[in-house]
């Protein structure tokens, strides 16, 4: 339940038990997390950490906050999560900023004085409400362009403010510079700036002034929790993507709030034949977004994977509603269906387009989990990618990845943990990499195990929290709040 107080929404923060983490990350890492949390709590002296973003559900940022804020709460560090409000014009402007930071024009609209005035006005109204609650010395973590305009008023009110950008590209051009020029005046007030990778730091941020903190995945979330083989098969048979006969057990999982869940919904499947439980399946899980290049995966599979040996392809994404707030999603999905229809019959029978229902977020996550766990090879043939959570998710499940060397994927698929494609448009190279792994399950296993270890070492929540604690500790001493 959420409480709406005019513009702001307070997202209820439920503790997410940290204790189960010990079995996973081991005693020393767990002890360090607890010890750092204790020290950090003492340094905070009763002050609070605020997370401020623009949505409580949907999207990678909200998913990460659900987990991290819950863990921080369980670690007894005072933490709050607030969602700002705005009108459609405000969100049209921030979506424009989002697209341009990614180097695309988006709706092509302006980012001039009128937009700046509107943007600042909406955030001033949000700041007005926040100032009634945030106290001097509190630590505020602002997420993404939607909240950048809060930095100056919150700093003026005595808060220590960090702006955390979850998006970016490895290069700059006129499009990205236009977005940064718009945001820059709002951001200079912040005490710290955080990016997911060093190449995303815009050139106007002084060298060394930005912190690099990559995202993380939650190993206990429905998306990533351990599922045994029969549960995976049961979920896949239930949703209708596996020809497994009647499942031997129900597709049970643990919901985000710790209660028991069972997958009962079904996917929408475009396909002619379902793989059997032992058929190798190549999977790409993505939104239906051109930059994810689902069409290229289908073409690469048809031309270079299927003709050379056995195996199926599943392209898996969220359902695209008839009236969708993401019109591009519906168009991209329709293009993939049209392309699938044109495939030669023999290949068409081995490729499936799968859309997963979104009405129950936990159940959708459990479906994604099962699909990823079942995959013989996971593809992420994106043309651009901020971080690519799907990559870490697949690697965590010990799957070998064939992924494009773009954006944050390059930080994840490191030596021996998968195959990086230097040119995402080279379908022959993509096909050869996928085929090679399908034909060499031992190598695929080795890569999958190395992939799991890399995520275990680098991209779990304790690492993420410690990096924040280190940054916040430094800033609190610098701002004299400690
Ligand atoms: N995802 C999902 N259901 C779907 C398709 C995707 O939950 O049907 C999730 C996926 O598991 C991942 C997120 O959406 O957690 C996508 O994040 P990513 O960083 O890979 O790409 P983005 O969509 O943010 O560009």
C-alpha cells in the first residue's frame, strides 16, 4: 500500500532479511557487511538516508531499490524511499532527456528555456514538500534525470546530496551533450555524482569527482532465486513454452514479500512446435526495443545456428498491450512476428516468440527466472545497453552468454565468462558463437560456472551497499556532517 501526499509518494520500506545472504556470500563478506553497517549507522547518528526516484514499480531502478532499501532497513540503518510526482509534460521532458543521454532523439521535441522552466517548476513543488520532512544532515540519493532538479534546494536545506545516474553511453555527441547541458545547472550543487561505468561520466564532471558504482542483482528475488530443475520445467510447461507433458510438481517460488507463490498464468506464444525438456534452447529475454535487436537474434539463429545443428530459439519479452504506453514495443514485436512468418518452414518450427504477462510482477519474474535457468545459451545481442541486468541474471544462473561488446555488458562478460561480440551486427559471428556453445556443452558449463562466480564476486547487493557506504562516509566527513 502506498500513501499519496499530494505530489510525493512514500514507498513503504519492508525489511528484507540480510541473514540468508551469509550462506551465499560466506562468513567474511557477511561479517564485513554487518560491521560496515554498524559503523555507518553510528556515523549517521540518527539521521536518515533518502532514496528519491520517479517510480515505485517497473524498471530496473525500482527493482534494485526494492531489494537494497529492504536490506538497509534490515541492517537497522534509517532509510526512506520517496517517489516524486509530475504532470505529463514533465515526464515528456524527462523521457526526452533519458533518450538523449542514450544518444537518440526520442520524440524530437525541444529542450529549451520553456522546458527548463517547467522541469524546474515541477521539481520546486516536489522540493517544497520534501523540505517538510528531510532534515539538515540527512543523506539524499537522487536517482536519474527526473530528480536532478532537487539537488540545489536539498543542499540549501542542509542535506548531503548524491545524484545517481543509471543510464549512459560510452561516447558523446551533440544529442547527448544537449541533454547534459540541460541537466548540468541542476547537478552542480550535488556533493557527489555516481555513474554505472566510467565511460558514462560526462566530460563536464571534473576528473575524479564521479564515483563508479555498478548495479547489482538480488539472488533471493523471484527473478533470481534458486529453482530446481523440475520446478523450472513445471513453470515452463505451465506457461506453455515446453512440451513437457503434465508437470510432476507445481511451479512454486517465493514471492518478494516472502510468501509462497505458484506460477499459474500462461504466456502468449507464437510458434509451431514446442521444444521437449531436453532440447537445447537459445534464449534472449528483453523488452521489445529495437536496441535489443530481437530481430537480429532471429535472423542470426535462422541463418547461422539452426542450419548447422539442433536447438530451438526463444525470444522472450513482456506482453505488449494493444493500447500500450510503449508504442515502439508493440511495433517491434509485430515486426518480429512478421519476420518469423517469413522464415523457411524448418527454421520457423524451431523459433518461438514468447510474451509474458505483467499483471503479477512476482509471477512474471519467476517466469523469466525459469526461462533463463532452462537456457542452454543466453543471448544479449543489444546494439546499445546501459548495464544489461539480463546479462547478470543469466550469468548468475550459470548460463553461458553470447553478448554484444556494448555499454555495461563489457563489465560483465569478462574473460572466460561468455563470448563478447565485437560487432553486434555481425550475424555470422553471433551464429558461430552460439553454435559453438550448443555443440560443446562442457565448454558452455565451464563458462556458466565462471559467469556465476563473477556475478557472485562483483554484482551482488553487499558489494553495492559497501560502495555506497564508502562514498557516503567520505561525503559526510567532507560536508562536516560527521
Ligand atoms: N524483464 C522482465 N520481464 C520480461 C522481460 C524483461 O522482468 O518479460 C526484465 C529483465 O529480467 C531485466 C529487466 O527487465 O531485469 C531489463 O533490464 P535490462 O537492464 O536488461 O534492460 P532495460 O530494459 O533496462 O533496457
